[in-house]
C-alpha cells in the first residue's frame, strides 16, 4: 500500500478542504469538552492536527494541549500562537511517553490510513499513551452513509482550481482520486486518498481489544445522537479504565 498521505497534505489539500473552517472546529471542541471534560485538563494530543484548527480551539480551554502531524506544510501554516505546541512526526512512531496523556483526539478521520495491522497497532499505541482515566476522541466517517450514498464523480471550480473527483469502494477502503487544475497556471495535480472504512462496532471492538471502553457517541459536531442512516459523522468517546 503506497503512503499516499506522505505527499498529499500540502497547500493544495488545504485549499481543497478550506470549507472545513475554524467555526466548525470551535463547535466540535465545545461538544467534545461537554462529553469529555477530561480533555480540558493536562496534556492532550491532537493527533493528525494539520494546520491546528481544532488545536487552537482546544488550547483556549487547555493550555497543555499540543499537536502532532506529518505534514511540514500544514504545520508551517498553523497560527503563530501554536508554534511551540506542534510536533512533526509519523503517527506510527509517536515520540511521546506511554501513560503521559489525559487525552488523544483524532479529528476529521485521520484514522484508517494504513493497512489493517498498522491501524490496529496505532489503536494499541494510543491506548498505551493514555494514563488511567484518559480519553480517546475518535472522529470518523459514518460508514453506512459512505457505502449507501457514495458520489462516484463530481466536478466543480472553487478556491482557484478546477476540481475533478472520482470515488470508489475498493474492498474495505474508500478511495478518492483527485485531479486539480490550477486555473491561473493550467498546471494539473493528481492525488489520492485511501481510507479503511470501519463500522462503529468494528472500531469499538478494536478499541476494546486494546483496553479502551466506549463511554459515549454522537453523530455530528453539535453533539446530536448518532443515527446510522442519517448522521454525517461517528464520533466515539473512549475511556481507559483506572487501575
């Protein structure tokens, strides 16, 4: 499996997903803190933090929150006030001590990028990072809607690009192939995203195998109840039991 994520998360990616803005992040963090107040205290890592929109919102409540991401481009684009709270690294080799975190947050589906063994290893690593009583917040796609409502192709112009996207379900993964044409230069960029589609109960079982218990779930960033047939997201709150 190619490491598509090693080269895709750059300025083109940021422009394509510019509609995922600060306001959405503020709503998401507000809901998270209501569901899991533990995220408001002590060291909490935003894993796959990108440009730091969720981290910036979280740090207004928790000054010990920090982020980790592989993309130098996205990290460099983060607000200046975050610069001392960002790490660059691969989530398969997180440079943080086991048992040191009150929480780990994965916003906007930075889980499922790898093969099955590596995804499970990541879940196990996250569980080890948490101290007893710690919280994992896992924001994931709603697998039922992805399978039912997948849009196979779309074309549009925005953010200075002509965009052509093709989507397919390939085994257990959803694959998005993206062609971006820069309207000012005519340059064409090809990119791909490939994410393992997990049903909520698959994620719950994987987390349970790693010692984490599901304590809550919602279906969007406003905290509405999860409904498999309608919710845009599945956001699970997991707890590492105290010894």
